C-alpha cells in the first residue's frame, strides 16, 4: 500500500470502527478503547496514520459532546504521540541496522514495548492533565490510570497483530534516510527529558491541585515531544531477516501472551458484577477489573519470560546465528574458507564449557582442517602437475629411444610398435644393423609398469646395444646382461627378453630367449609358434647359461609381448595366442601386419581399458 491518502483514510476508518465495536465494553473499564490505536496506526503508517487516527479521534470527541477548546489540544497531543511511535522505532537507539516493525528478536520486542510505554505515559499524563485543567482535578488521577491501561493494553494486543499482518501484506510506511546530520546527543537528551517530565507530570497529578502547574507541565511536555519529532531518520531501512529461530520462538511466546491476556479479559467480564457488589471496594477495581487482572497476568508471565528469552537469545541463538555466517565465507568448491573473520566470531565461544563451546571448537577445528586439506590438495595438485610434466618428458624420451623409422633394404624390412598402458612402460623393442650382413632384433618386457619399469627397460636396451658391439653371441649377451642386472636389484625386478641376429647372406637367424613369449615364424605360407628354449627371466639368478639357437628365416618373423595376447574384452576374455595366430594366418596382404593386427585387437577389446603394455615387431624377408 503506497497511497498516502489511503493510509490516512484507513487510519480514520479504523479509529471509528474500533470505538464502535468496543464501546459496549466500556462498562467493564474499557473507556475510550480506541486510544491504543494511536500507537498502532502511527507505528504502521507514520505521519499519515497519525493524521488519520487524530481525525477519527476528533469525530469521536465531537460526537461525545466535547467542544473545540477541549478537542484541539487533545488532537495536537494525540498526533504527536502517534507520530512518536513511528519516530522511536526508526531512531536506531542501539543499532545501525534499522528494519520495518517486526518482532523477530529481543531488541525489537523491547523497542516495541518501551516505545509503547513511553507513548502511553505521555498520552495518559497529558490527557489526564487536560481533564484536570478543563474539568476538575478530582478525576485526573482516575483518568490517568484509565487512559494508561486502555492505551497500553489495546496498543500491545493490536500492535502485535498488525506487525504480524504486515509480514504477509506489506503496508508499512517506510521512511527515507535524511541527508541532514543528526545530533544524537541532543535527541537522546530530548527523549530522556520528555520521559522524565512525563513522570514528574504524572506524580504532580496525584499531589497538586494547581492548574498553573498542570498547564506548565503540559506545555513543557508538548515542546519536548514535538522537538523530538524533528529528529531526522539517520539510516536507510534494511530488509528483515527471514525465518530466524528467535522470531519463531517470539511468535510462540506472543501467541501464548495474547491467550493469557484474552483469558484475563474473559475472567474480568464474568466477574464484573460480583466485584461491583462488594462493599467498600476500591473504585479502580470496579471501573477497570478487565485491565487490572489482565495486566497482572501479563506482568507475572511476561517479565520472567522476557528475561529467559533474552538469556536464550544471547547464549544460544546469537552464537548459532554467528555460526551460520560460515556460508558467506565459503568462496566456492575446493576453495579455502576465509577463516580470519570467521574464527574471530567463533573465538568468543570456544572457552565456554557448554554445547555452544563444543560447537565453536568443532567449527574452528573443522575450518582449520578444511583449509589445511585444501592447502595439501593444492600442494599435491602442484606436485601432480610437476610429475605429469616430467612424465610427459619421460614419455617423449622413451619414445625417442625406440626405433622411429622402418629399416628397409633389398633383402628385408623391419618395423615395430609399442604402446605403454601408462605414460611410460616396461616394454621395449629395438632393431639396428650391426654390419653389412647382420641385423639385431630385440624385444623385451620388464616386470611392472610405469616409471620403474621404463627406467629398467631403457637401461636394458642401452646395455644390449653396448654388449652386442663386442659379443656377437646372443646367449653371451644375455648372460652378461643378467649378471649386471642381478648385482643391484633390491626391488627384484626382472626382464623377459628375446634377442636375435639375422644374417642376410645366409638367411640364418641365431637367437637366445630369456623367458619371453615364443615368436611366430611364417613357413610355407602359414604362421606357427617356434618351439624354443624358454630360458629364465633376466635379473633373478646370476651366472645362468642361456642357449643360442639357430634357424633359417625365409619369409616373416613376428615378435610380441604378453600385452598383446593378454588383452581383455569387457567380458574378461583374452585375445590369446590363438587370436594372434588366427589373425596372421588370415591376413593375406603383403603389407605390414602391425596396424591391421592392432585394429583387430581394438575391435576385440572394445571399451575395455588397456591394462598392460603392448609391443609388436615384424621382420619380413624379401
């Protein structure tokens, strides 16, 4: 609701209707029941609510028979009191966070109650004084109590209801912050003097019959009241916190309070006739039983509950609310929590020997552990990137250490392929011309995978090339290599190796085997496995005598590692020796069979992950 005239009209109509609806209860002490709505409408609609309420009040007074002389000062004071409720709420006495009227924490509840009491005192004192001036001082103290109790009860009950209603329907008049500087000390002094003068004036009603003193008191209160109403609004109104624990607790508390108040009203009404019939009964008990019984009930219940709620808010809810601030300090996934400011919040509670202290210590430990974990992860990621970069270099080095070009002469063609299961692997192959007539062919498989296997593979490859320059006998080369690797092999790694030397002049192939898979040889148009001495793997037992064997090679030789035959598909089936044999025998092209064989293996394994290094070497005699 943004229409200002509408707020004036609604306030005017509300005052009239409330007076009509509650008028039947005036006999039970509810005299002038509409006066409490001065506070409610002023709090909700500000100056527009105050204006509408005063206009309604003027109509009621005219109907009641009051003259302009009595109505005018009453209207001026009523407007000031109603507008004061609005000013007090947005003054920000103990906080810079100003919100719309909402009973969502103890501060707002106490602000609501203190504003209500201040407005009630001023209204009751000034109007009782007006009665004393215009009529007789004999009834002014009665009027003071009557006005006070009506104003504060109606203001409290309907003030709570209107604030609750405003949460669902946004009709609150919100002020804008003024650019005029605020002299806080001056306005603090004014409100204190106003309250003090109101108390003095109220006491004067009981002890003085002097109209001059009453008029002076009234004039001073009006000056202080309207002087305070000139206070600029210092802060912008901020959004209310939604669905807080304190607000839910206070809502339940206020519901119970209103039930007790309603019960007091009911009991008072039912017992009014009885109280009136008692002899020598105090006039206030006769005139205002409803308000007295209700207020006693509220005081006995309300004040202890406020103290308890304040303790709960301070010792439980505020710490929990502080703990919930962790969300704003979480930057993002896999990011460190901005711990410095957050730990300052938790540090206030870590020394408490309660569940809150345990929670604060746990949060502090959790934040530190999380940040240490993220720091370790980042360090590990940095280390991982460094290792990946080094592995990338190692992969290139290993690939460059293998033959990269096909050797093709008028007599033969030799080619190879190797793919490690990881960045680097333990498989290796090599071929190179020893002299005009001899070609060395090597294939090996180091136990294990990764960097250790790759290092041993490169060492073995280099040592074989060096040994072959002085020892043309494959068995002797394997013997020497085996003894050297056995000397410093604390990790018990081993190498399966097949080494052959082909003589192109005689087509003779001499070779020696160290636990490697038997090669395939093509004779009479068909491939078959060579029946050779298996030997033992290199690096396990020293001084083992390997055997040099000899055969005539007239067509084609295929060497492989067990990564070829052990390749698995998603069903766990192995490609196997039959797989490679069947493929080669079915391959009728004169082209290099390596790529077609690899494609056949990929078709067999499908989406299954490669778990072992795969190496092939093909020597074809022309």
